[in-house]
C-alpha cells in the first residue's frame, strides 16, 4: 500500500507542470501583458555602441584614442553616384556641388572609377566631421541640389546605423510575432497542439516524463499511438519531439 502511494505521489516538478497547465490562460495573459510592456519600453533602453567608451581613462588604448581625437580630424565624406548623365553634365554638377557651403571638394575624373556606363561617381568631402552641423547642413543642401537626378548616396553623414538597426529589429520582431500567432491558431484549428507527454497506463505509470530535470514536451497530432507495453498513451506519440 505504501509503495502504491509513493508511486502515485506527485513530485514537485509534476505539481509545477500541472499548475502551469491548469492555469494556462493566466500564463497566456501574463505573457500578453509582458509583450505589451516590452513593446512600449524598448525606447527606454539606451545602448552604447562605441566599445571604447567602456575603457578606463588610465588605459593606454584610451589615452591613445584621446590623443588621436585631439590631434587628428576625420572629415565627413560621401560617395554620390548619379545615373543617366553625360560626363560634360557631370563636370557642371561637380562645380555646383563644390559651391555648396560646407563642402570641401567633389572629386570626379574621366576614369572608370568615377565615370562608367553613363554614371558619375563623386567623392565628396565636407568641412566637418560626420556628426558636425556644418556637414549635416551641407549634406541636406546637396540633396536639395540633386533632387531631380537619379542619385544614390553612400555616407555616414546624417545616418544613424544604431537607429536603423533598432528599427529593423522592431520590424523583425513584429513579423515573427505575427507568424507565431498565425501558426499557433492554425495548429489549434487543425488538431495539432503542444502537450505534456504522459505515460498513460504503461510501465512508466501516469507520470510526466522528466529527463535530466527537464520536462519533456511533445509536438503531438490528434489521435493515439502505442506506448511501451503495447498500451495507449493519454496523449499521442508523434514522430516529432521538442
């Protein structure tokens, strides 16, 4: 009698699993609240993308970078390609671009590096760094000047790679969430669901399979399958496990 009671007595892990299954709607609601909170709190987190900021001021690397920033200036640059333009017209635009306030130079020559297949590539250098206002304003003026042309820009001036990456990640998260929700509803409607695997009336008894202290879940189809001992499981045993 004692042995039977010990065999049927639920372990703490089984009690926890049973509680989660019985209160699944509550957990679904908590996850929804957590998801909504995460969506609205993403802008509260600031990420420092410059790893050199984490270096102590006393390190040689930090001191060397400080000296370089003080002694050398890296001016903002831009590669500007204009398609469907003659070389003569490109030379005229070169003069107009160099006349823009805040632009130091706009290099262009008749080599394949700068002119090829009716496309002209200008190497533009600004008076300030990529983040200086004079460079940003010059970039905006140059875009206004070339607004009527088939033009492409490659520059760090006026662009925030961290913000662009964050925006792309938000789009990816939204797409992934939509796909997960759709698959979940399709699975539930077609008889496919995630279930805890019970042994049923088998040699394992009515127990959750717990391997290496982890609950064993199955991706199960509706129906039934044979368990060890040629008995039927409480839940079907599929060809896929997770």
